[in-house]
């Protein structure tokens, strides 16, 4: 695994205590919609980090009035 210290210098020399992994839920298509006051944004599977910026931008659009 690569070092995070260039991104977060405070982590330089930090010791890894343990690794945990899990499966992320996936769907045939991401659910991205607003239903009343709830914004649904899930189903990214392992691509969550890759899609995060675009989905966050869409959530802002959905949350904006009018």
C-alpha cells in the first residue's frame, strides 16, 4: 500500500494497527435521486472513490432549491 504522508504529512511515521476491508454494495446503476427531503446516492460498489466528485456535484445540484 502506498504512503499517505505526502497527502497528510502528520501521518509520517504512523504505525498501521490493522487492515479491514469489506464489500461495498453495488447496483446495475447508481441510485441518484431526490425523494422529498431525502437524496439517495448509493450503489457505487468499488468505484465509489472514483465517482465521488461527480456524484457529490450532483447531490449539491439536487439539494439546491429550485
